[in-house]
C-alpha cells in the first residue's frame, strides 16, 4: 500500500448546530454528501465566481462537525474567508492544522478511514493524532507524487489553480460543484457560466518531445505560431515528459515556446483520468 503524507495541509473543524446550513452557503458542493466514511471536494469562491480555495470536506466520527483540509499556503486566508460570514450563526471554525496528521492511502478502499478521490483514483484518508501513526507504510516521495498528479491530470493550487481561476476552467464543475443545491457565495456567476456561457480556456493534458523539456510558463502555440495557451506543470520521469496547461477552446497546440530563449518543443494533447472523467 502506498501512502501520501498530506499533514502539511491546512485543516479546520466546523461545528455548531447551524454548521450544515452555514457551510452550504459558503462552498460549491452539497456538504450533506460528506460523511464519516466519504469526503467530497468543493470550491470556495468569491462573489465573482473565482477560486479562493479547493477544499475537501468530511465528517468526524461522532458526526458532530465537519473536517476540512486545503492547501497549506491558504491556511490563513481561507480561515478568514470561511469565518467572515459568521454573524448570528451557531457555528465555530477552529484551526486544527497542528492537531492531526493527514495520511492518504492511495488505491486503498478497504481500510478504516474516509474514502476520497484526490488523485482520480480511489483512496482512503486517515486523520491521525500525532504519535498514533503506525509504521509500515510505503511512502510516496514529493517528486514521485508530483509526477503522478500530472499524469493523472489533477490541478494543483499554485500551478493550475489560483485566485484568478474559474472552477469550470479547471474542470472542477465535474467533481466539486452541485448545480442543484441552494445559493452560496459565487453561485450566480458559476451557474451562469454553466447555463448560458462558457469559459474561454480549459485545462488540458500534455505530452512533450523529450529532447526539449519545457517549463511552466511556456506558451502553447498553434500551427501559425499564435499563442493559444500556457504550460502550467511539467514532469520528466524516465524520459517521459508530461504536463498540464490551459488552452483556448477549439485549438490543437502543436508546439510549446519559450519566447525569451527561442526554444520550442513539440506537444500533443493527451488523455488523463481527471480531465476525461
């Protein structure tokens, strides 16, 4: 069994009798789908529909509170964002980042834990108190995990996701949005994009010529050398160079360009489990 250490992620506990109604008014997915045996992903967005964070939500073993985790760099801003709309609600949000380890067992579905699909493959989350972690796990290194994430097509904060991103650009509408739930912050814009409009760019999987390995920030260009997108992530694993990027709709990129150094790498669009889900 391969395990991933996600303990550096920001972790919050949301409790109080109004927690379901309140949290449903803050995130894009229906929090009533989360449970003590299965976690869901959800977007936290601005009133203009742009991302403030991608979170995972589950329920503690006593069914008395929600457990939330997100990217470590969002620990302060996301806590403030989730807290600022509490007015007369019976809700308490507590930062529990240091209170728990968070271990994800990749491909495991039978152990005691919380089912989650963080990398477009079933796995189990373990919220563990420090000092209670059993030995014996086969740990995935950070470099191996990054290569696996890219091969699976899963977007990451700081690469494919930031405060300018609409959820639909990163295809998060397929995994992290419930279009039938009630209102939440940003819901009007997100629903409008779904029903009457579309985003101008979309997440794609990429594969590159290994002779010239591109880097995040390189341009994706069409056959006329017009820029149609940007490379956001690249991994070079045993000669296989894979990446992720954003591209304008209805284009097929044929090369990646480093404008400053006049370098080029041929590129193809590839299938990934997340993007083709």
